[in-house]
């Protein structure tokens, strides 16, 4: 493709993108295709000859788009949002055009230094301690793995990196409600799934610190070495808030690394009135949140903060001759701050987004989303046929329909969810709390308005009234 053709097609794509932003609500939120529908439309072998861009783009619209679930839709209320804004999309276009591989300072000084400053901006607007230093990772799962690996190496004085495992018996701790990435991380880190201790939770589904302390002390008595406690500001199922301050005291007492997973809810710390969630954060060793979830920055962009960057770098640094530069002692080479060598220019997206909205603009949207969450919680509590199944500190609601035979309520609620999702007007998911099937609605789209939440609630009520089992 020559430059003139690229210019022409790029304009066509931007027009399509702008139209998509305006018309995304016209699509079914959840893709309506069946397994294999897309695959059978894609040729089994790659084309021998070049094809025109017009044909490629036509196939994108005809084949790919029907198989897309529209995370950009304000009616997407499943999982947690994977948000974006127009500014972040434009930044992504520039990132792709530049094609910079930002593994170290020399490969693009602007990328390294912008990242350094963006992490300072984030630290300040979230009210995090000045003792924290940050780096951008791809996902919170990666950042959590980095925390556990760093804790492992710090406690063994980097012996496992050098010699591998001997006969050490390590343990990691998290609540029963923690994200599945912690289970995966202990496997990858060689700790072993059997050595992940799941701590009980209270009626609000938050970790019980007394039980954490008891389990750690029992493990110490049995000859284990506790490595890391992962607490949550906003668990995945219910956005429960673990008692960060009390957990921090226990970790300090036993000299255990304390990692705080605030992947989704961390964005709410931009509101001063929500910083009760992070009380005691100054005691933590690391903290992670995802701007790509609720801070309007398109995937992927994770902010990972550590109190001890030296231990982080010592865990991951490898400097072969071909990567050495004359300025290594003067700069931050972020390839040493995580797992991959190659790094995207993610800081550019943050720079665009924060400047596009301003701190006050981001605060306004987050505050509105939380208020809508409280409104819906009140609606559910006032309805005789529904009940809340968990507290609602933010804007994720766990509830269920209760007008039916007790032994059929799980089936009824699952049928409500399936029937609503099949309309294409709304997409939400489920979780399980205290052994019960629970409807879970999580909203936080960049363009969400009150009527989207009102329509969702109305549709769920109407659908529930039609279920017969």
C-alpha cells in the first residue's frame, strides 16, 4: 500500500470509527453468533496474492462485526468495563504509527520519561503515598505476578533466580473472593496452588484479618515461609473492600509482602470521599489498578506501584551486552521493571486521556457512576421480588429474583439472565455467593447515562415477570 492509498483508507477508517462511536447502541450488545459461525467464513489457507483493502474492509464489516460483543456500548454491564475514550483511541493510532518498541530509555527517551511522569500524576490524583514509584504493565494479572515474584526473590535474597528451588515451603494469602489471577500467579511463580491460603470473609465478603493472622502463625509453626498477602480494594464478584489497614499491620508484624489489588475500584480513589477504601495503603509494598477498566483508557494499560523498586528491578534485570547503553546509570530502563522485554508506548494513552478530561472531568464521571450504583441499590431493596446479595460500595450490584420456589431460584435467575442477554439490549453476567446463583450488574462505560441504568433495571424486571418454571 502506498502512502496515497494509506491516506485514503485511513480517512475511511476514521469516518467508520466516528460512526461506530455514535451508533454502537444500535448493535446487539452481546454477539448473537453461534460457535463456528465466524470460523467457517474465513478461508482455510492464506491468500497467495495480495487482496485489495476494500475487500479486506468489507470482510471486516461482514464477517468480523457480527461476532463482536460491544464493550463500547453503555448497555454492556458484564464483568468490568474495558473502557476507552476518543482521546485514548487517537493516542493508540499514534502509537501504532510510531511503532516504537519502548524497552529502554535509549529506544525512545520520550516514552520512558513520559511514563515516569504519568506514574507521578496517577500517584498524586489517587492520593497514594509519595514513597510509591510506578511502572506501566499490560494487565493487573501481570503486575500481581511481578509482586509475588519480587516477594519470593526478596525473601530468598534472589537465590531462586540463581539456583532454582531447593526445599523451601512458601505460602501466599488472599481472601476467598480474590481474583483468579492470584491462583494463576502462584502456579507460575512455582509456589504451588496447594500453598495459596484462602482466608475467610465476613458478611460484606471482605477478608477477616484475625483469620489471616491465625493462618500465617499456623504456617510459621509448620515451617512454611509466608511470602505475600494479596488484599483487594474491590473484589471481582462484589467489589468488597478488604481492611487494608489491618492487613497491613499483620504483614508488617510477620514481615510479609503486602500487595493491594485495586484493578477496577482503584480508579475511585480519584475521589477524595472514596479514599476510606485505601486507608493504611502507606503500609503496603505494592498496589495495582487498571486505567483500562474505569479510567477511560483503552486496553491495555495497568498502573503498578511499588515501595521498593530496587527489589523489583533486581528480580527482573538481565542486561546482555547488546542491551547495554552509555546512559544506563542515569535513566529508568523499564524493561527491568517487569516480565517482558518489549514494551508498548502506553504512557501516551494516559497522557491524552488525563489531558482530555482533566482530573475534574474524570471525577465527575466516576462520581456519577457511583451515584447510579446507589440509586439502583435502593431500587432493588425497595422491590419485593428482588434482594441485594452484597453491599454496594461502588457501582457493581449483586442481586437476585426471589419470587419463586426456593429450590428453583438459581434456575429462575439464570433464565432471567439468558433471556435478557438474548434480546441484545443488555449484557450482564452472574456470580455465586454463599452457594447461590446471583445476578451481577457492573456499569462504568465512558458514555453511560442514567437512562441506560434505568432501562437495564426495567428490562430485568419485565423479563423476570415472564419466567415460568
